[in-house]
C-alpha cells in the first residue's frame, strides 16, 4: 500500500479484527481454497438463494480472492490485528446452516506487521465466558514487530555547517517563534497550531544556508531533524525513504525497498515516538521532529505530504511565493532580503579578513546589492587575488573587463537590488581549467557532484573540451580556485561538492550556443562513463547504490536538454538517448514506473530523430523498457504498441544478419507478456517457449539467461489449469539458478518468482 496515496485511510485505522476469516493461506492450494470459500458461502446461504452455477463461478474465480489476501499480507499496515477463528473443524451436514457458537477460539497473542504467516502460539478463551478481563489482557499484550527508532536522529547528508555563517539572527529568532513548541510542551505535536515556516526569496539570498544553520544551532531542541531535497519528486521520495533507514525502522523483510521505507517514514512522522526507559520498562512516548524541505521551487510536489504538519515542525525553502499556500494555508512566510549596506560591509570584511577601510567594504556591499552569495564569491576573489577593496571596485566597474557580465539579466530583480545577478560572478577571472570544471558542473545535479566522476578515465572521453583538467593534480588545482572563490562548497569527507543553482544559471547563460552544446555532450559522456556496467534487462541489485547517485545527474541533464538544446547532432543524441535508457531501466528495476516514463519517452524521441547511425539495437532496448513499464502500470495498449515494434525490429535484424541475438529471445518473451495481458494464454505459452529456446542458442549461454522465460511459461501453464506442467517448468528454472548461484540466491528477484501461486 502506498502511504502517500492512502494516507487518509491508513492514519484512521487503529486496529483490525478478523472474525472467522480464512485469510491464512500457508499450505492451502487454489483448489482447496476455492472449496473452502464455496463451503462458507453455502453455510451462510441458509435460504439456498445461490445457484450451483453461481457457486461454480465463485470457485473458479477464487484465485482472485486468494491474490487479494496475499496482497494484504504484503501491505505496510502496521496496526494491531486480532484474528479469531475456530481451532477444530466443525462437521456440518451438506444441508446444514452456519452455527455461530463454539467452545474454543484461538487468538494469536501478537499482531503481525506485514505478513500473517509464521509460527503461532495459541491462547484459548472460553467463547461462552463473559469475562472481559481475559480478552483485555490479550489485547493489551499486542505489539507490532516494528523496530524502535534511533533517537536522536540528525539527517543532513552532505550539507555541512557553514563555519562562516553571518547574520540572520532575526530570521533564526522568527523561525524559533514559528517552529519550536511551547515551553511547557515536551513533544513536537501541538494540535492547536500548525508549525510550518517558509524561507522565501530569490536565488542567492542564503535560504538553504539559513535553514542549515537553524538545524545545527537548534539540534538540541528537536529529537530528530531531517533535511529533504525537494526540487523534484525523485529526490523528495528518495530522501523520505532515507528517513526510515536513518531511524532504523525499515521492514526487516524489505530493508532496501524505497516505497516501503517511504511509507514507514511518513507513518512515523504522522505518529512520532521514541522509547523511554523508566524503571527498567520500555515505554513509548511522543517525540519532536523538524523536517526541512529544501529548494521546493515547485511546491505542488509537497501536497501529498500535508498530513505530517499536525505532528511536527516543517521548514520550507523556496523561490516560489506559491509555496506559502500550496503546502499549508497556515504557513508562516519569512521573506529573506538582501543585507543592508552596513551589514553587507561587515560581511565582506568577515570573509576577506581585511581590517579597516569599512567605508570601501560597504561600497562593495552596495555595488553587489547586498546579495549574500554574490558578496561571498566576490570577497573570495578579493582574498584569492590579494586585491584591495579599491582595486576590486575599479576592476569590477571596468566595462571592458566585465562587459558581458553586466549585459545578462536572468530574472526580475527587487527594486532595491543594484545590478543583476549576472553582475555577481566574474567567471572570466577563473583559470581555463577551473572554468571548464564549473561549466561541466553547471549541467549536473548541484547538490552532490562526485569528484570521482570527474577524475576517473576522463581523458578517454572523445572530444573533451581541451581546457578540462585530465590529471588529478590539475583537477585539484582547479578545485582549489573554485573553493577559494566560493563558487563551490566542498565536502572533504565524502569527496563531493555543491554548486549553487544561481551559479549554474549564470555559467550556462555565459556560454555561446556551440560551446554549451559541446559542454553538454561532455557532461553526458562523463556520467555515462561512471554509470555501472549493466545491460538493459539485467537485475543486479549490487549496482543500485551507485546508480541512485548518478540518476540525479541524468535528471538534471534531461532538464537542461529540454531547456537549451534541440535534436540534430546524431552522435550526441545517440549517446544521450543511450544514457537515458540505462537510467530508465534502473528505475524500472526499482519499481518506480512513474519516474522513468518521461526519461524513456525522451530517449525514444531522440532515437527516432537519428538518421546517420544504425539505431535498431537502441530503439529495441527503449521499446523493451517502455513495454515493460506499460505492463507494470496495466497499460495494455502501450505495452502492445512498443512490444510489437520491438519484436518487428528484432525479426528484421535476424532475417538480415542471420546472427543469434539475445534481444530476439527477449522480444519473444515480451510478446508472451502482451498475449498474457490480452488473455491469449496459449499464444503466450508458445512465445515463452520460443524465447527459452532462443536463449539457449546464444553464444556463451548460461542457464540463468532463460530464467524469466521459464517463469512466464510456468505462469502461462498455470493460467490454463495445467498445474503439473507449470510446476515442472518452474522447478526446472529453480534448478537452473541453484546450479549457478546456490540455494535461495539473491542475485535477482527471479529466484523467488512464480512457484508460490502454484
């Protein structure tokens, strides 16, 4: 169950009671389950209103109810569950009606969180007894199998505290008034008021820096603090899932499942607790938390999470004024403005370390409009180049020195601002190598740029811009200049750095179109080289951690392409479409079908526009992925459209080359999926059988190649009622995998797929 979709329902459920419901299916086959279901209906139907035809149809469709019960077993519903049913089989004549009194009932003493299978310890209660104490004792002892949260918890990821944070004490005080609970309240939940604060303003004013400082300086005022990247849905959902990991409350059966972890995190945020040990007893007590949604420039993506506002404090940073009402109508807006002239001068002096000359420092502050990011960067240049304040002002105001910087306006300015954001950065003053690093970085995800990506085998990239440092020493020298100019913020421990979005905007705006296209192609090549080697169609969970980090860069590249570039360069389009397809397949592996669809659609658009390169293999892979997504989302029409084109391409290629092709084997398997969705199970059986045979022809064939075809073939037999044949095929597939990987392998999901329903 997706918590964000059904949160209103889930938070309203405090417990579930099953009375005589046969939902435990362990060891019960579909036929036996159907007979049990029909027997129950006959007992309830004392008047005989159900016809034999109706009962037969009910028995034949019992697998749907069994599937529903199985899906319930896998839900993320973490409440007390009481199941009451008879221990002994009641013998009833064929014509009997249901009796509602028995002597013994069995009640499991503990509710199960995500499954109802497993060992049971029985406690017996006399059904005829009116003793409430006996039943109350059982209910009081119920407990869910959820791990205790690790409190305190502080999740700021790569965002370290700025040791040179300056000013904003009035903002921090205002945030205290908005976010901290009352002095006599020990927990975060405070129903009488919603505590949501918004730091709103133009880029470069220090919204994120202020939020980070608030989190670090008020760390002892909250039991848990979480910073969530909210600039897009992908990051937002990934970070929400990470909350469960940091708290240690993951489902032990699915500890790495992002969807489940996101649901658990939201559940805890709606009902926060920690364990308090009083006199040796572990007691659940309410706890306080602060969530920071950073860079929520499209605040509508926060709407599904409004329910958490009743249980804690929320701080949002955004450029959009709409953020004030899109998340909560009771949001308190705190508008960050530029520094005043005096404060800006003090800020410049604090960074440069130059004593005296306060009037000149204030002139610099006024010239830069008091924008904190601009002040920090320019003061860094003053320090790096050993300039006096007067020398800097003369250099900065020289039209020939900075003509192009003064000429670009990126966004509307406040009336009090002096100049535009484009006057803030003198990019031309950087060395050629430092500027090249910054240009590449301007197309990547700004929050976390891994240095290893920019230093590993970069020299092997075709048509690399000549200024980019290909040796580690040269890269470190360029990095030093960027850090010294405050153009990037470095995390030494993680070997990563952060770039402000406004910096990226200015850097990209300063490039000529041809240069921008060249740099974009290099950025694509760098991410592609770092992407872990896995074929489309593979399922290697060991590669997910690295793929997750790199996926954010693919998202950024997609946005930049749509904003700045157009199709037309077949080589570049081919490389980018290939990267998009690999990233889309990774999201398919993780079950994030909603996320990957736009990525794959862009890949297909690029692929179809290429005229000078053979794109059959690439289009096959993209069509395969799009068909798989359509299958996952029950879009039968799209699944058939993409899969038939995939199949057609592979048949043409095989007829032309005569070569044995793994993609052809895969296309037969996917056509089987199409037939399954259409209810044509015999055609599906033939396609899956052909797929398995085609896999066996591939050079270097190993038995795991045919695993998925055998799984689907077994299911096709199952759906046709050929139970023995289905079991035979699935046992063959399982034996294949055990031969290669051992018993119960975790190499992919295929080991555990298929046999359960049989």
